[in-house]
C-alpha cells in the first residue's frame, strides 16, 4: 500500500509540475491566415480562392535550435483548414512541419501529414475526383520574417491518396500566400 501511495504522490507531483510549466508557455506557437487557389489544369481545377487558417504547436522547441541540423530534428505540429467559398472542396488537415532558417529573415518550410475533405470521390465534371475521404498532404514554402512576430509565407500544397485506395486520384494542388503571427 505504501508503494501505491508513493506512486500516486509522484504521479500527482509530475502532473502538477508539468501543468505549471505548460501554463508558462503559450499553447500555440504561430497562427497563419491567408488564401490559396488551385494550380491544376483541365477538369480537375477548382475555380475559386480558398481562405486558409493554420495553427502551429512547437512541442520540440524549434525556437531554441541553433543550426539547421537541430531545426530538422524539431518539427512543429500543424492543424488547419482550407475553406470553400462556393461549391468546391473544404479541407481539414494536420501533420508535421519542418522549418529551416536560411538567414535571420528568410526561411524554407516543408510539411507532411493528412487531410480530410468533403469533395467528390468520383464522377466530378467540375473539379478533382479524389477517390477517398482521407488523403496524404505535403507542402513546401518560403517565407520572410518581417519582425520577430510577423511573417509572410508563399507555399504550394498537394493532397492525394498515392493510389492506396480505390477510385480516381486527381489530387488537389493549391498555391497561396499566408501571413503568420508568432506568439
């Protein structure tokens, strides 16, 4: 019984200590908002501009990485959405993002994860035929830090199922610009 109490006290101490240290740090590392548009051609093109929002969490402490090797080893977690303004495809996505500083102001970024969408799976004459609801998502981008808090990022994102489910695989490729605010 003494061991059980010791483990319980140690567990509660760990939880309270972790909670106190988490309270000192903001939950979100960065918030981005912007817009993208389809860069596909022919019938798989989406004809509109998509507002986008993304939040980043930094559980591996990218801010304290001192060189590109440490930056690669410290991805951030991203969660976001791309919202249709008419009858095209909404996306909710998440994954990991790697950011490498090229200079104090310029950075490159790449990410990989997944996306859920509400688009047509097949038989779509006005947009992509996506084959299944959950797709892989990857993106690359280049950004400029205006100051320690504000940045501008140009990116290209692609989502498809890599032929891992039945049905067509037109995928979605969108390019856009986002403004970021780092907390």
